[in-house]
C-alpha cells in the first residue's frame, strides 16, 4: 500500500503530500517488451513467481518499433523527468536485436531503473563497453550475494561502471542489523564515489517496502501503461491506458483512477476523480514537475495562482477539478 496515514496526520493532507501526481509522474519505467521478464536468476528475486515462462516470452517480443511508435514514445517521454529502462538488456541484445538497436540509438534518453545482484555481473560488459545511458537509479545488493564475491574485484567493477554510467544509489540488504565488514566496505566505496548508500534489513522483510516504492512509478511496456510491476509482469495483468490514444489530460485522470487500488479505504471511498476536468489544483501537480511544464509549453493549460487551467473548446467554462474529496473534513 502506498498510503500509510501516520498518527495525528489528516488523511487528505497525507494523501496529497505523499501520493500527489508529482511522485507518480517523476519517473516512467519503460520496456521495449510487452511484459517484464528477467533472466539474471538472482537467488533473492522477489518477482520470479510472477514471470511468464521463458518459452512463452517470445509472444511478448514485438516485431518492431516503427517510426510511428517512435514518435509517439518521444512525445510521451517529454512529460517525464526521467525515463528508466527496466529490461534485462543482455536478453534484449541477444534475443531481440531489432529492439536493442532502438536502445543503442537513443541511449542518451534513458536511465537504468535498477540492477540487483547477478544483474550487475550480467550487465557489466554492456555498461563498460557499449551502452551508456544517463545513469543507474539504484543498485541493490544482498549480503548473501556479496559474500559470494571477491569484494575488492566487485567494487572495482562498480567503479568501472560508475565511470561510464553514474550510479545514483546503492541499497545493501544485510542479513542482520549489524554493520558487517562488507557493509562497511560498501559504505566507504559509496562515500568515496559520491553514491548514496542505504543499508536495509534482510531481503524478505523488505519485499513489501520494495514493491511499495516501485509502485510509485508508472510502467510503459512497449505501448501500454501499467499501474505497477505486478500487472506489467504477469500474463493476466491489465493495462490501464495505451500509447495509441495518449492524451496528456485524460492520462492524468486515467492514472489516478488506476491507482485507486493502491490507496487505503478512506481514500477509495472519499476521493472523486473527474475525467472531464478542466482544473488541476495545487499541490496535486506542482509547478516543478516536467508534466506541468510540458502542459504549459505545449499550450494545453495555463498557470493560475491555484493550479493549472485547461481550455474547454473556446472558453475555460465552469471550474471542474481533476479530483476532490467527498467529505468536508
Ligand atoms: S535482476 Fe531483479 S528481477 Fe532479475 S532475477 Fe535479479 S532480482 Fe529478479
């Protein structure tokens, strides 16, 4: 659940502060495939039970990214501060070279979302010799995995990656709360290389937290939008919007409606979302977001002291907000 009301915090204020569109729309997680699949085979993988079987994943590899799709993708990317690849790039390069070329041609547009344990080893040749996106949002390493590595060699590999593709964060999943030698070594490496370091508890205890933080993102799988990693991974997971008919204004209402399942009962019962809105109040979409700036630069909305106003044909018409709460309190 994204929503966790804290003691003495008004649920509506908490919702706006923590679940406003600024959080959701900052990063777009992207895949050239129609469903998420990884072949890194990490011991502590928390998504493998959801995967489409290896033999069937071919059904989710699109035949091409044609000109029309490219142009639609680039239009959508303009609305997000970051677009982060979630693909197993080794699999894309070997198994779908026609899609790999799209990444190679446009590598400057992307970040990598995250690399966990084995994926660091698996991606090392690519990220040091061939493919140089803008950065890696997060590398997650478990103590079990690190104990199987030569730590000096492994930190040397991280350094080589970091020289070409800056690593933003490292999360270390320790087995206990103790700061072990390997945790200290990693912390020191992060300090020396200006990478943020976080030591989290044992992996199983953090699965829910991990899902929650990932669920802040929207997932664009080739040409369909998904609400979370689970729906983007499973064969039965349903998309909530498509690239074909992308309209930035409708998209915001579609996204909020789709995310209703992530919210707690109070929000589900009291939040109204209006598809035919013409006003987005602050702080639902703050001015610092790229989505806000793009709506203005494209002439789709105008700034007011209280939020963004959209045109309804020739006039602005009566104010109808994107969302409001049913209860007065
Ligand atoms: S990289 Fe992530 S998704 Fe892939 S096997 Fe490892 S934990 Fe699972």
